């Protein structure tokens, strides 16, 4: 089997510390209660009051005219580019961006778009790199239509795009007639860590979205925002791709609960990530990228053990992490405690000693 998720190994010990991803979060008791109480309707015909309330709230939060609830962040990205672009158009994004590395080639397969990969440190390209990648509009080259950034930059280490860089990219894009799109998978991690409001962070970006199934802890969904005309066009693609839902208020209620209770606490995840990075860096031979948010990337090769071997050894101790871009990624979230972070550091130290 190439694409089906592999079955869980029945011989593996149960996972006690889940650092694989913030997508692993489980709804809290309060969130489950809010879901059970949710007022619902038929989302596909627009009469689910909880979905409508969520969309209105996210539109206001991001300073946009309208918003639409989606089953996933990938669908937010794909429908946005399907509206912004035409077949043969070119999208510019960092070479490690989610739309390139983690969406199964959907933008090319469904939309017929070319994605040009821009280089840059820590998952970000500079405004100057963007400017140099632009070319005159001629019949010999694809029309450059969209520039996309990922906030935070996942494979870059969960780094935060600085507001000054975002503003400069917007200015260059507008000067050259490009649309701007922000992949907001961990947007609120960036706003909490930087102290910049979501409205200010997304100012000037034609489309932007928030993922609720990562650090915010909801079981499903993202909300994509933009102008009313843009969201109206997105609805057509949402229908075509099977993204229209029915009594989705049950899930939307979890997202509203997350906005009420889980945003400011993202700072706890950032603190746990810093503690994890600090502890790992004190182990001789382990190379750690200093985290800006809730992602910790490290390499244990200098300690005499390959990354995949370290991941396997930790899994045998009930700790799960991921290999990503040749490094180990640990992701802190609301189901990871400070005590579990310290326990993980102890296991890594133990594995290195035995290597």
C-alpha cells in the first residue's frame, strides 16, 4: 500500500507523550460539552447558526469582509488558489511551503498551476528574493498571479514571518499586480508570540485562513477569509470538491470554544517548546534550532545516533515524534505538559548514553 495510512503496530507500546504534531490534540471536556450543546442547521444551504457565527467571527478577527468554514486547511489553500488563478498561472512560494511539500500536488493536479519555489533561510524568502523572481508579462512565460506565505513556516522551524517583511511583500505584489495569500495554519501561534493582532498580521493579504485542528485543539476545520466576492467564488469550489457539509455546527462549536479558551494558552506551548529545546541543547552532540513558537527541530547525529533511530527508540518508550526534512520535529500542544517535556529530555539523554 502506497497511500493508505499503515495500521497501528499492535506490539508498540501505547503513546504516552505525543509530540508528533499539534494535529494530535483531543477535544477537551469543555470543548466536547460545547459541541454537544451546539445549535445546528444545514451548512450547505447556509442555515447552520453556529457555522455562520464562526465565519462572522473569523472574518472580523482577520479584518476581512467574509469567511467560509472548510473541512481542512489544505482545502483552504487549494480553493483559494483555484479562485485566484487560471490554468497555466504561476504561484510563488517558499520551496518548503505546505502548498508544495504537503498537499499532494493538488494545485498542479486540479488547477494546472505552476508553483515557483523561492529559496530562503528558516522557511522564509526575503522581499528581495521575491522581487528578483518576478518577470515581465510576456507570452513566453506563465502569468505570475499569486504570492503565498506560510505563517508560521513549518519546515523552517515554526518561524514567524516578521510584519515588516510581510508588508514589503504585499507592496511588491500590488506593484506588480499579484494577489497575496497567507496560509495561516499556525497564524495564531505567530500572533500570540509576536503580540501582533491577527487583523494587523493579515492586513494587505487578499486571502488568509486559520486552522482550528492544530494548536487550537478543535477536531476539524479551517476558516478561509477574504472579500465577499472571493468567498462567493470559493463556495463554488467548495461544492465541487465535496467540502460542503451538513450539521457542521457541532464542529464549528469546537472552533468557537477554541477562540474563547485556547488562544492565549498557546503561549504555554511556546514555553514548553523553549524548555524542550533548552534541555536537548544541553545534551552533547545534539543540534537544536531555537524555537520561535511550538515546533522544535533537532538533529542527534552528532551524538552518535541517526534521527530515525532516535525516533524509533523514543517510540519504544511511549514518545512519538516525526522525521521531517532530515531532522526530528517535536511539536508541543495542549495535550503536552511541562512534566512530559522533562521526561522526553530524560529519555533522549538515556538513548544518547546508550548509543
